[in-house]
């Protein structure tokens, strides 16, 4: 057995099932190992950002790592933006990066880069494989680290992949013990009991069905409010679940909302900060006179266990009653008619999305009308852009569909963002994935136009306008999509959108709808 086979066998034994890859010469032993060792299915992505986004999407649905395989520093660099989003989502990802043979690294061959430096910016765990003897242990430790909710990067020199080993041991992944800090839980319980106006800010895995239900127990007992972090990685939403407001993206609105509370319990969320620092604007959104406690202060990733401990510490009954303004009745918006607007699009999706759908939302400014009308639709999963690096939605949908082949996936997608990783369409066609892509074709970077107007510049110059305009030439999404094997139509009205979306959701395989917006 060679090093590459040993690595793949260790990953397969740890339950890794899929590898999103764009390989090169320094990964060829690993490429061949997928044929000689059973268990890990390789999936080709034509751009590394698609592989990284797919691994993120897969992790958000399964809570287990997919493997990625990248070609030295240059290949890995292409993946970094979406690995950054994965890091912000706290998605488990096992990155393998091939490197030159150990004895060739000093030669400064053309592809040589400082991979370690690149890896550290997005990885919670990084190691360079030093020997074939240590390789299985290195792999198992990388997987253990990833499972705690991070990107774990193992750099594998070419010669370690091709070396032979005769007495190999397959290392098992050791599960970290679950830690609950009893004092911290007591402290949080006291804060919720004593405060006049408390809020729990939920994030990460606290936004899944179990987390929301436990949060509702705490809400029912203490009367605290519930909020979500602005950009959830995977939120369970819909009828039967507490309807949770997201902390607004705009800092002033966020500050207004958060200032209503004297006490804040962070449950899987970071202390909220402004997305950008604006002139005279705030940076941190909690003030010194607000009391706060972070349930993850001890570094525990098991937020569900912390939440349950908190609910128990408060003697919160295990009631069937759900918290706040939750509705058990299904309520869907009624779509309007005529030419499309962002608000009307949101209503059409909420009106049609099937129970158990996965909605990947990277609609940017066209997303405005969607979230608010989905609190009582049939339960579904909402995945959003956690790290602000656009180009995540298309490949995230690929990973989500691969993780859950029986669930319909809707990618609600802004056009400018989609152009970064449109090769994901080819993956959808090749893998026959059940994804409907809805492109919000406003043919511009509308959010940047709005940002420019907000600074008071109401007559931007010709260069400023050219840097936010995508209409010259206009992008033909139907041709692009068909060119990569995904059937597509273009629509301009609510009626057309309703018809094509309804049809696509009832048919297997990928489909793209270009929604032309004025
Ligand atoms: C990787 C990356 N590059 C650039 C940006 C800056 N940026 C933020 S939004 C945006 C344009 C978004 O346009 P689009 O996706 O069409 O959405 P719209 O604003 O039209 O709704 C850009 C370029 C970013 N956030 N991430
Ligand atoms: Mg746009």
C-alpha cells in the first residue's frame, strides 16, 4: 500500500464519503487511490472555489466533513474565498493539498508557494505530512479537528503519497469529550432570571430544529427574546418552529434592535459587530453597560448540550408549546402578478417551496422580500452567506444536494455573485443533482450602487458606473446554463416564474431560471 492509499483508507474508515477535487500532477497518487481503495467517491470541480463551496454545503447538512483535494498553492488559493465562508460557518472540512516532493521543494519550481501561510488563514488545524509512518495518524487527527467545526488542512508532499509501506495501521478518529461548564451555565441562568430585558442570540448549530426548540423552552420559562445571527449557516425554519428575527445587516438598525436589551446570552453566535465600519458608525454592537455571557466561552462546539443544560438549570419544562410567535399552521404568501420585483420573487418561492426543501440564499439585494414571508411555510433549511465572500451559493447548492439527494434544493442566487463560480452548473449536470437555480438577473452590482448613493454621491462618474454595471454585454444565463448541461428558461413575470418553478420542483435533475429584473 502506498501513502495515498493509506490516507484514503483512513478517511474512509472515519466515514468520509466524498471528495471534491481539482487535482494535478502532485495529487495523482491520490487520484488513483480512489480506484484502489473503496469508500470515498471523488467529484470533479472545474474551479477550486466550487470544490470548497460544495464541501461547505455538504458539511452544513451532514455535520460531517467532506474531503477536498487541491493542487499546491495555486490550486488552493482558488479555493480560499469559499473556505473562508466555510470557516465562518464552522463547517467541518478536510482539506488535502498536494505539494512538491520533499527533496524538490528547495528548487523553487514554478508552482512552489508558501502553502502553510495560505492554509493558516482559513484553517483551524494545519499540518504538513512529514512521513508515511505518521500519515494515517495525521489524517485521523485532521478529521478529528474538522469534526469540531473547522477547516483542517493536511499538506501531503508528492513523495509521501507514492512511498510504499508494508505494516500499515489505520488510525481511528478519536472523538473529543463534550465539555459543559457548569458555572457558566449557572451564570447564564441567573442573568436570564434577573434581567428585565434579556435576549438570546442564536447562531451555528443552535439554529437547527433541536436548538430552536430548546431555545423556545428557555423563552417560555424566562420571557427572553430570541434573535439569530445575521447570516446563519443552516437555520431550520417554518411552521412549528419559533419564528426568529435575524440581527439586521445595517449597523444602525442592528444597534437599535440590540439596545433594547440589558442582557445578552450568546448561544453559538459571536458577539455581534458591524459588517463594515462606516464613517462615524459603530464597530461593536453591544455596549459596555449591557451584560453578556457566551455559552461557548470554554470553546465547546456542542452548543446543543449547553442549551439543554441551560434549559434544565432554569427548570424550563419540556413543553410541546413552541415559543414566541411561532405558528403551527402553514401560512404561505399569495404571489402577486405582473413584472418581477425582488419582493414578488420572494413571495413566489415561499409560496411554492416544498416541505423539507433546502434553500441556499445568496440573492444579495434581491433577497429582501424572502425571509420575512417564510416563518410559517412548511419546514425547510435555510443556508446563507456566512463570510461575505460572494460566489458561494452555486457550489453550496451542489454540496447540499449531494448530502441530501432526496431533498429539493433551491438556489436563490444574485447574478453578479453567481458569475464567480458558475462552473457549479456543470457539476449539477454531471452529478444529476436536484437543484433549481433562480438567477436574479438585475445585471448590476446593485448593492454597490446603493452603497455609493448612501455616501451622498447621487451622480456617479462614468468609471464608477462602469464598475457596477453588468449589462454591457448582457449575460445570457440561458445560454451559459445550457452550455454546461443544465436546461434553462428566462422569465419576466410572476406568472411565468410560478409556472416554471412549480414544474422544476416536480421534476428530478437541475434546472435554471433566469429572472429578468429591471
Ligand atoms: C469575493 C468577493 N469579491 C467581491 C466582493 C464585493 N462585493 C460585494 S457584493 C458585490 C456585488 C453583488 O452583486 P450581485 O451578486 O449581482 O447582487 P446585487 O447587488 O445585484 O443584488 C461585490 C462585488 C465580495 N463581497 N466578495
Ligand atoms: Mg446583480
